[in-house]
C-alpha cells in the first residue's frame, strides 16, 4: 500500500507542477500584451507624404490585359509566346501572364507588346527601395516615419532599373509606424530648368506702358483711347493716377501740424506719411513751398510716378505712329509664341521634349528666330517628360 501511495503522491505533485507552469506561461504572455496595449491605444491618423524612391528590380512576369474585355482566349495573342525573352504564357481571369526567361529585359518586351497591340495594357510589379525617414503630413502635424520594407507597385514598365522616381504614400499611422501597408503610387517629379526658347511666331496683340512724372499725371484717358481707336483695334486704356506724395516722418508730427496740411485747398486726405491730393493738382513747386512753411526745412518729399497701360491689336503696327498718337514715350510689348528645343538636360540626364508652345508678351524689338532665356517647370516620369510649363522669362 505504501508503494501505491507514493506513486499516487508523485503523480499528484507532477499534475500540480504542470498546472503551475501553465499559469506561469499565461502570466508572461498577458504581461507582454499589456505593455503593447499602450501602443495600440495611440490614436490612428491618416497620413500622406511624398518621397524619392529607387527602382531596384521588376518581377519576372508581365500582365497583359484590356479593361472590361476577356483576352485570355484570343488566339491572335499566341504570337506573344514567340517573343524573345518570353518563357511561357498563363491565361488567368481574362488576362495573359507572360512568364519571362531569366535576365529578360522587362521594359523592352513591354514596349514591343505595346507596339504590336496598342490597345492592350502591359504592367509589371516594380520593387522600390525607400529612404530611411519619410515625412508625412497628418491632421495633428508632421511625422517622420520609417518603412523597413521594400515597396511593390504595379506599373507600366517604362522606367529603367536605377531610376529615382517620386512616390506618393498614404495610409493610417499609429505613432511613427504604419497600421498595415501604405498605398503607394508613382507621381511626376517636378524640376525647375533654365533653357533657351526661340520665337517661333508673332501675333497681333500688343500692350504698351507709359510712365508719367508726378507733375504730368493729369491725362484724359478717355480722349487717349478715342485717338488710339482711330488707328488701332480693340483698344483699352487702364489708368489710375498716383495722386499723393510721401513725406518721411510726417506720422510722428504733432496733430496741429497735420491739421494745417489737411487744410490746404488741394489736399484730400492725410494718412500716416502720405498726403493725398486732388487728381488735377500737379504743382509740385507749390506743395514743396507749402510744406516748407508748415514743416520747416528738414523734410523730404517723394513724388511717385504714374503708369498708363494700353492694350490693343494691330495687323500692321508702327511704334512711331503709336508714340505720335499718345504724345509720349512708351515701352511696347507684342504677343509672341515660344518653342524650346527637342532636348533638355535635367540633373545630367537628357530628355526628349514633347511638342510645346508658350504664349508670352515680349518687347516689340524681338522677332521670329530670336532667343530668350526662360525658366521652365518640367514634370518627369522616369526618362520621359510628361509636362512642360513656362514659369517666367529671364531675358
């Protein structure tokens, strides 16, 4: 009986020890879960950011499809399996999957498929490496996020391995980490480029600027427009005279001094250092004398110029005739159309420029064939320019 009792006792102790071990393990897992719960309680926020990523490889297969059309049974496409670099074809859910041979040029094969069948779409999975830190914008501020993984995107394989492309990343952030995987897409990379443009064509629209000294600003714009309309077409005259002078330090003078200036017969308003006068008052000598009497000798008056801007059209324009009508010197600009060359160099790489034309207003002295420096905003996707905009003329 004693031997049986001992056996039962050892069995009981073993069971108790096993149960205690289970509780010990369970407690360890719970503690770990509790500490990570602090992270899980952080607020989920939507974040978006752009970054430069490097294309490191393509998948070894291409997907060929036509939206809304089942092409898996199209016998005409059987010729694709005879292309260099294509191992075999899988037909899957209305699409064709071309499995490529080792070392095949993914971009070249895709380009050849598009040449043979322009209405088909061809995509490959592109693998990108990312920089260590990416800035994301959220509703609660900016965050630097580290993505310790490569990003895979379905793309038209027009890019070369090693190309740097701009990726747009969006997703849910918890702290400085993504909740799940971000959604990524390639967007154009914007560059500012200085280039030479050539005047390709001239138009019939003009505008002219006429600078008037302070004492000569009393001009009848309506009368000027009527005279110009007899010679040119679509004439408009924009003119607002600068009927004021600026007196440095006037705002710090005593109120009594300002009141004396305000009571001058030609003064309309005094505000800070500025004295507004009637439009038809142009006697700068008189205002100088009156201010000297009120302010003494220690003051400075600035007399701003005024500018008339005239818009018009003409099929046979003569600057000499224009100046005779307005009776003053003028700077005349003409509608012109610029084109840039066939190539642009951006960060040491040469790009073909899509056909583009920019309408500008240049000095009338320019003519067809003349060059002008311009600053362009150029959007690129890989080695291709997708958009060119004229930012400004440089001269």
